[in-house]
């Protein structure tokens, strides 16, 4: 069985990240700090032979992938299935504002995000299904290769939760920082080994 190594990178910081606002499908660009953060990871990745880059089609992930790919002669594939969860009416709001305006539904979502439908948005089940589809597509195209995937906190958590056989209801317990590096090695679709999670060592000297 050919091994496919997937380097999962959460996008750089945006202003909404800094403000604690739910972003979802809202197309918020990287901040100046976010771009600087991503640059710090290019040195580590430049030492690797990367066969392809993938990104969601939201600008914060696309720009992250484009910065990381500069030193590699690789194609970047943009997959809508790698988008963050669609938070619908909650996008642009803080946790406190959501709790205040959607109290009961907010509590229900945190207790049971897999099947709870966010108004005008998605359930976690929707995200799990499209993340699985994206992973299958990447493995099909690049079996035995090394790929970098620039995506979002919720997406990477779901990919890791599936790899570990976790209960998806607890995916939010997985901390994932901006520009963190996570590595999963796939032996086909179903057998996956988590090699590294939420590594941010490259950010030590990033200006704040």
C-alpha cells in the first residue's frame, strides 16, 4: 500500500480571528500578521519534496497556500469541499453574541454539533461528509506522494478526528492554532497515522 503524507496547515490569522468572530464561509482575507505568520512556515516546508498543494477556495486559505507554494514548482488545487463550516447567521458574531442571541440553539450546537443545524448554515455532519470526499480525492490523485493542504480549523479538526476514530461531537476539544502544522500519513483511505498535531514552533519569532 502506498503511503500518502498530508501536511495540514491552518490558514494565517485574519482580523476576525483576532477579534474572536466566527468566520465560516465569509471570505475574510489574511491580516498583515497572518501573512507574516505563514512566511515563517515556508522555511520548514522548503526542505521537503512537495508534490502538490491544496486549498479551500476562501481567500485566507488560498493566500496561505500561495505563500507556502512559492518555493515549490507545484500546482495548487482549490477545493470548495475544504471550506470552513458554514456558520450561516452566526458569521461575524463573537461567541458571546451568539450565546446571547441564540441561547438555546447555541447550547444545543455545542452539545450536539454533528446533527444541529445552524440557521442558514451547516451541521457538522455536512462538513464531515465533504471533508471525507476531499481527502479521498487527494489520496486518489496523489497516492504515495506528499501534499500540503491549507484549510481551516474546523476542517482540519474533522480530518484528524476521522483519522483517529474520534466521536465527532468532541472535535472542538482539539485545539488548533493559526498556521499550525499537522501531519497525517495515510495507508489508503481508512488507515491513517497522526504523526504531528498543532505544531507552531516556527511561530516563535513572529512579531505580535
